[in-house]
C-alpha cells in the first residue's frame, strides 16, 4: 500500500517538473511525502523497492 502511494506521488512530482506547472510548491510537498513514506517502509524493515 505504501509503495503504491509513494510511486503515485513520485510520478505526479515528475509530471509537475516536466510540465513546469506547479501550484505554490504542491509538487515539492508530494516529493517530501513520497520520501517520508519510503523512509517509513525502510524503518519497518520491509523491502523499500
């Protein structure tokens, strides 16, 4: 579940960079959330990838 959310957030972030369309840093917030989810998965001992 967390992996799916992290992947979706990363894809949205990349699309935001490619299209140069950001709404007051919204895409960067998505990146931070994706990184946090990735770290939570590592801390729990699950395979992060």
